[in-house]
C-alpha cells in the first residue's frame, strides 16, 4: 500500500485528468480522418457544430481513471481528476451558451 500512496497527490490527478482527454482526442483524430490535417479537422468539427459533443466524448475516459483512483483509495488524485472533469464540463457549458 505504501507504493500506491506515493501517487496520492493532487497534481497526479490533475495531470491524468488533462492528459487522458487529449490522448483520446488524438486517437479519435487518427481513426476518423483520412490524412486530413489537424487544423482542417478542427475547422470541420467547428462547422458541423459538434465541438461540444467531441469534447464531452474525449472527457468520458476520465470516469475510468476516477474509478481506478477511487478503488485504490488515493483520494487526493481522485479529487484532481474530479476537479479537471468539472472544468471540462464548465468549458462545454460555456461553449454551448456562447453559440
């Protein structure tokens, strides 16, 4: 248990909560485009009005890491993931309200 407790830091949760959605977005990009540049892909998402849907989809894997951290009882890291997920949700809300 001592080995796991060294990862019980808020910054670990924040880092995981930020990194995982970007990794998910990159994976979705590579599997959903046929050689389209990242800028054109971003513009296509924006034109299609599915940017908020895409962000929500990319944040979904944070649930898995939240549950893993919770199961391992490393609560500070769990709080970090939750805080970042709430920030992502506020970003989606702001994008929805501004359109």
